[in-house]
């Protein structure tokens, strides 16, 4: 594979990793049992990178909520270091999967 094609593949894998991390955080649902749980809603995988204080709410418990969806007053705190580590972890995982795919494809030729 040429250097240009290799760079494009790695760029695509990085973009997919970026959106995978955001998608996982967006799709994570959290069940809160009390007011204290609403103060520290956090999500992200493998490292939690978003925290949100929604203690101003008074929902019936147990309450299911997502970390990134909420009303306009819900301003999440993003821990950028953890976010970058998550993206890098996903990127390297995708690179390993891609390399494994390429190896198995070459063996079957």
C-alpha cells in the first residue's frame, strides 16, 4: 500500500474513533436513584470524560437520563485529557483490527 493510501486509511480510522467515542458517550444511559446521583452524572468509555451536574432537577426516582442530552441549562464539563486518551485507545484498536484484517486477507489469496 502506498504512503498516501496508508495515510488516508489512518485518517479515516482516527475519524471513526473520534465519532465512536462521542457516540458511546451520547448513547450511554444512566439510572439515578437519588439527588446525589444527579450531581455527578458522568460518562465516557473506557475513561469517563464528561460530567454533568443536573441536581437542579426533581424527577421521580429511579430516573433514566443520558449524559449528553438535556436541557439548555445542562452544561457538561469535558475532561479533554480523558477524551483524547479514549480516542487514541479506539484508534489503536481500530488499527489493530485493520492490520489483522489485512493479514487474513493476504493469507487467503
